[in-house]
C-alpha cells in the first residue's frame, strides 16, 4: 500500500507538471498512457484495475486539490505547506444535528401510509388489503397474493430507485419517464409470467383449488402494480402523493365495505385500483408539465442489453431481500404440530401476529437509515474538500468515524423501539386494549426473535446502502443470497424437527450473518474509501 501511495503521488506530480489542471479524466488517461504506463501495469504499481480508474482518481485529486488551494489566501497556503499533518476536521455537530432533524422525521413520515393501514385495522377492522374477520383460508389466499406481488416486483422497485434516480439527478426528465414506463411494463409482464408458471405447476400437483388461485393472483397483481406505480414517486421527490393515494384507496375500501353489499375482496380490489389510478394520473400530469418546461435535448431510447448489465445486481438484490423477509412465514405456515394441513401453505394467525409486531422494529428504523445515508453523502463532499489529497488516511478515518456514530444512533433508536413494542404487547392500552385479547406466548416469543432479526437486517441493509452509494454491489448481493440460504436451511430444520414457530430462528441467524458479512466488507470499504469515492465518478 505504501508503494502504491508513493507511486500515485509521483504520478500526480508528473501529470500536473505536464498538463497543469486537467479538463477531464480522458485527458489524464491520455497523459498517463504517454508516460508508457499500460493497463497491465496499473494493478501491480498503483493498486487499481486499469488506466481509466487510475485516471479518474488522479483527475479528481488534481481538480479538488487545485480548486481548494486556489481559494486559500497566502497565510493559509503557507500554513498547509509547513503543517500538513496538523489539519483537523471539525465534528460539525450543528450540521449533523440539522441533517438528523431533517431526515429522521422524513424517514418516519414516509411510513405514514403504513401507520394509516394500522389505524384503519384498529378503527374499522380492515384496511387496503386486510380484514380481521378473514378465516384461515381467506387469509392464506390474501397473504400469498401479497407475498407473490411483492417478491415478483421487488427487483423492479429496486432498479427504479437506482436507474430512474440517476437520470433524475442529471435533470434528464425524459429518460426518467422512459425508464419508469419501461420498468412498469416489464414488471407487469413478469407478474403474468409468474402466474403462468404457478398455474402450470398447479395443473399437475393441485396445490390449491383454481378459485383460490384466482383470488391469490388478483391480490398479487394489484399489490405488485401498486408498488410499481408508487415506487417512482420516491424518485421524483413526490412522496407525499404516496400517502394521498393510500388514503384515497383506503377510503374507497372503507366506504364500500360500510355502505355496500360487496364482498370484502371486491372492496379491497376497488380500493387498490383507486390508489393505482390516482397515483398514475398524478405522475402523468406531473411529467407532462415537467417535460413541457424542460423538453428533451435528444430523443434517446433505452438499450435493453446495457440496461440489464448496469442494473442486474440491484434487481437480484431486490428479489432476494424480499425472499429473505418472507421465507420464515412460508416455512412456519407449511408445517403444524396439530397434524396435516389442509393445503401445502396455510395461514397461522399467532405466528403472523408475532412477525407483524416484530417488523415494526425494521419500519421504525427506516428514519435512521435515511439519516445515515444522507449524512454520509453530505460529509463525503465536505470532507474531500477539507482534506488534502496527500492525507487520504485522514479522509477514510473521518468517514469511518461518522459510520460508527450513525451505528450508535441506530442502537439507541432500536432500544427505544423495543420499549415501545414491549408496551404494545403488555400495556393495557396496547394490543389487549384494542383487540380485547392477550397475545399468545407463541406470538410474544416470535416477536422477540423476529424483532432482533429485523434489527440485524436493518443494520445489514444500512451497510448495503453505504456500499451501493459508491457502486459496490457484488458483496451485498452475495451476502443476501447466503443469508437466504441460511434462513431457509435453519428455518426448515427447526420448523420440521422442533416446532413450526422456530422458523423465526432461521430468519434471525440469516439476518445476523448478513449484518456481519456486510460489516466485514464495510471495514474494507472504509480502508480504501478515497479510491472508491474517486473511482465512482
């Protein structure tokens, strides 16, 4: 590493002497090649994969350091020249507090649609796709539909968050809209392909009656579609419309259920359709006005092969993260201590109640995740402007310290959340006060193990967001795939040979593995953060 750092320092000086302040990384790459340096030399001599990566790094170092030095007065330049190792970074406590005050409530506010659904269940006994008086078969059909819809579209939602955001940040609104429409159509086609595969298998194995599958497919299609429609509203920074759409849909469901004789299925379907239509209409007129003010400079089209190459890891990560979340439920619902189940997967109320309580840990930690990534990206920019390129270790150290400060906030917030959940379970105003019954011991145990599991999952996802920020996608994807295998293996063994509710242990162990696996790569990430930062441009 010392050899690489010294070689890069010499190279930077040589490039600066030859061309001064470079106008682009391509000019730097050409200059490096003029020195006789080849791609085959860069790994051994400089610790980077090829000349272009090396050029990106050198370009960023030169432009950043020159811009910073040009903004200093004579005394400041003299101080830096004579005291290069004594420059200290401020903790920027005021800045951090401001970022936390902005982004943590924002992350919680974006969960308002979820809390509205919980409130609707408590007040009315039903919400956009739930009903407290569903029997076990009805609950099975609805929940399976929700799971299939979420898993089938999870990859597309992840890619919307990545690729559409890329175009949006560069103010290319035409390509943002094209990307959203492209992924929406692809997501719908994928849902129908999944339905066709399930129907084909069911024709031979007879897993469920076709009437049940019809209900499953309608819920899956509508839930998948509403997720695909709502996801872009995050990208275009119109998240308030998600809450509005959910309120409209829930209101339609409540009114139809209260004042019509329609079956609860139909009231759900009409409500979800209302949410979909309202969000889609808003997005249509939003882009229409935006493109009128900012007409596209070029009529570009999406190249499928390039699109897949750029986004396949994000897509797979989106699928596997949702698979991970639902595996334990499928395992728990496919076995029983009371004998043979009527169907291969059959809803179990007490287990589901426990996991519903547990997932509140994950949901309420979303504000910390939003704040952590916002502070990381903000201080990446601030720190690179303050730290001289010769002192890359200080740059890495300061951002690594910021990461652990955010983890402390994650731990403190999680402790508060566990206290709140404890009160929800045991306080007179909690579950018992709202539903007039105590939670079963099984549900309480599942809540405990599941809540700890969701905490580690949130930590692992926070690590993943850090890695994703600078384009490090391979290791998080491997980590979640391994975690899915662990979840499935341990959960299967324990649910079959101990008791069905122990499938939650598989989820806990898988989440713990995912956290430690991504944490290991976070340590490596921060050791070379300066390289990853400049190579990402």
